[in-house]
């Protein structure tokens, strides 16, 4: 029997496996339904290590984002994972947005983000000659990382610590008793003492198999990234609307020297792991629930939410509108033919029974299991801090 079994080989699953093995709490097994780790959210993002400025003070997101940013940047430096601490700039293009920057700065300072300051237009243009803004909030701890290299290093790291991997092993059934859990895959039965659910967009499905978190459902929001031959030295963001858990279109320099634009955010009606967009009845069936229909009703009845829905849908469908949106923060020319599709990812957004999006990390524990139900952006940034949080609680509950 395995002491600890984790479902899901994304960055959070591997980080928790690393924390368990580092503390020598027992045998650790990671089960992944794909042939490689990080094939979904962990490998389909822009490689940003967030500083924490967009998180509400006092939330688990704010706490773990700031802790996790420091832990992840340190890990990358110590393990030769390509990283660049280039900083983040949130630009304001009106007096109203400038006032919002000051609010964002105060919230960031209160949350514990280091080095935040408002810079003038002159300094903004010194740092980012192609940026467009009256002023900007500089967050120097923002960084970019090669996510592929990070995942490979994490995998080799935990393998060296004795963690076992079962890939191409999708869990299709779970049975539990007082002293063990049986996990059924298509080819085998795994007996474990403790289960940790890090299944991302399928975290609700795994949790529901154990009667946990039945009041929640994951809705998949597809985000499209594009690249173009522009020039930025760091990351350039619009002022976010903090009423919603999406940051809007922004510019990010990658470790490969490309400039990414995105992501958009539209509900995926073709399935939880469909990155091509469109619609399918199977995909709709996969997300259909009271939670989904109440969210959709709220979105339609709320002027602000419906405006966001239409805005993001237009960004995904209309290249000229997309270029216009990028032009709010970038002064350079963006020929339509120069924009190329880069990547698409799925945001696993948890929604409660009232149809409200859960805008914080959500982790549920039972006597013999832990379920990471909501770990959306900044999930990668926070991954090592999430691992500490999870394993600290497991140790407390199990009286180590």
C-alpha cells in the first residue's frame, strides 16, 4: 500500500509530491492520465511568476502568491531553471485608471508585495519605450520563467527523492474504507493510505467520487495567447477590473525572446480540455449543472458581467478589435498579418451552487484525503506555497 497518492501531474501536484518527499512522510506516488506531466494548465500559460499585486489582502491567494513567488524564484535560481526578474508594469491611460493604480498599490503593500511604486510617464518610457500610459505601477518582483524547463526539473528532482510516477493512468473509480482508499484505473487498482487530488479541471469530478465539495463545479474558461514581432522588456498590463478574476489582455516577454499577447477568457463549450474553441453537445453536457446555469443567468442579468462576456468573446473572434485592445497599452504598429496564434489554455474556474465564481484558492481536507479544488492563476506562482500549506495541514491532522 502506498502512503500518499496524488492525482494530477501539474505544477501543484509535483510541488506537493516534492514537499511530502522532502519531509520524509512516507512513500509518494503521482498518477497522471497523460503520457507527460504538465500537458494542460501547467504547460499552457505565459510563464509569468506574479508578484501578488492583483490579490485581495487577507485571502489565501494573496498569502500564497507572495510566499510562492519567493519560493519559486529561489528554486529556479538554485536549480538553473531559466528565469528573468524583469518586473511588471501596470499602466494607466486616464485619470480614473491612475486613481485605480493607487488603490492597487495600497492593496499590494497591505498584502505584503515588496518594492511597489508608482512611476511617471518618463520613467515608464525609459523602461518600456513602446508602452502607452500616463503613469504605471512598477512591481519589481514580477518574473518570467521557462515553464517547460521548470516542469522537467521538478520531475527529475522528485524522482531523485524517491517519488514514483504512473503516467497514462486515468482514475475511473474510487472506493474508500476506514483504513484505505482504492483507486481504479483502466489497467490496475492502487491501494493508498492518503489521497491528494490535484486534478485541475477534473478536481471536482475526483472530489465528488469521494463525496467532497459537491456544492462546487469547475467551469472551463479558454484563454487564447498570440505572439507578434513587438518589443517589450518586461510585462505590461492594463489596469484590471478587480470585480472579476480575469486580468485582461497584457504583453509578456518570454524566455525565448518572443512577445505574447493574451489571454482572452471565454467559456469553453467544447469541453474541459478542448483548446480549439467551438461548441459540442458533449462539451456542454460535461459542464451542465445547476452551478453553470445559475452562473450563466447571473452573467446575462448583470450589466457588468455581460459586458465582460461580450468583450472577451469579441477579443477571441475579431482580430481588429484585439489589435485595438492591445493598442491601449502598446504604441508600436501591429500589422494584422503579424499576429500568430501561440497557445490556448483552460482556466479551471470553480463556481459554487449559487452560480458565483470562487475568487480564492479552495482546499478541502478529510480524514484521508485533500482536494485542491480551486487553484487558478496565480496557481503556478503559488505552487510551492500551496504545497507547504497542504502538507502543514496534513501533518497537523495526522499528528506527525
